[in-house]
């Protein structure tokens, strides 16, 4: 049985990269045209959402979005979420309709084909270089001025220890939001680690829950409020993760009791 699971996981992981490549190859000319000018980015973003949904569907992932507050189409936001899986990128694109730009680590630009567009459309940061981090602020300002939103995973990467529910947050996203006076949109991804973590022999098709929390305004805030807002957002996401886990345990318990009751000869 273990051998069959290993075969399944291996083929499934390979299939993920095949799914990544198919829509890029099909839409390649249109994708290239859309990144020739900055004004073409909204068109690129629409195709990126198609790409993301194609992968999620092809992997057997289906998602449900619970939204406390809608994003306005004419407004820029700082979008932040917990980070546990490569599927986070796809689920974020599928979840948010407003065009946004990822701030992400430059290492992803090395992925064949995907990396070609990633480094031309995202704001790349070398986390070991202070100069690179400072450049992020200038590029983010430019994108915000174009009416786009910014998306950052504030943990700064996926925790190596998968038992960690939520890692500590970096300051960058909150500093950007305060300086550019844009609202922060906390988002919680409940099941991505279980569905498709970075552990190779793991994961399965299934359900992904998304919670879009109420927005946090930054007007009137200063750099002195950065850490306070960082911890406020982290507490929101952490509490929601705990709630998701509690709900899942309760559902499993209820299902077990129902099964036990139906199985009883009495």
C-alpha cells in the first residue's frame, strides 16, 4: 500500500508541473504581448487567473471563499496571507479578482518557463540583500500608482517545520501599507499544507477553504504602528487557522459518531 502511495505522489507531483506548463505554452504569444508594456499587466493578470484555476482544477482541488468584506475595483490594497504551499500562488490568483503584483523571492525565477514571466511581472526580492529589500519599496510605489494591489506572504517563506501553524511575520508588508496608505487585507488559507505541502511524498486532491477578513485601514498610522499592525494581522490569521482546525476536528468527530451509529446492529 505504501508503495502505491509513493507512485501516486510521484506521478501527481510531476503532473503539477505539467499543468503549470500547458496553459503557459497555449497562451504564450498573448502572455508575451501583455508584458511588453506596463499598461498590459491587467490582461496578463486575467490570463494568470485562468492559469491558476486550470492548475487547481487539474490537481483535483476545489475551493470555497468566505469573504467578510469585498475589495473595491478602483482601490489598491496590501494583500497578506499565510504561506505553506506552492498552491498558495494559484489559490491567491483564483481568490482575488483585483489585479495585484506578488512580492516574492527571486529563487522562483529559476523555474523553467514559469520563471520567465515571474521575474518580468513580480517584484523580486533577495532576502539576504538589504539593497534589494529597499528597491522593493520603489517598485511597489510604482505599481500602486498604476492602480494595482500588492500581495506579500509576510512569513517570508514556508516554515521548514510543518508542525508550525503560523510563523512570525516580517515587517515589509506593513511598512509598505503604512507608507503608501493602503488598506491591509488579511487572508487565511486553511488546507493548502494538507493538500500540497513542500514535502514530496504527501498531499491529496480535496477541499481548500479561504477566509478573506475585514480590511484594516492604515490612514493616520505611522512607522511606529508597524509592529502593532503586524501582530494584529498575525493574530487574525492565527485565530482563523485555529478555528478551521477546531471545525475540522468537530466534523470528523460528528462523522465518526454517525458512522458508528449506522454500523451498530442496535
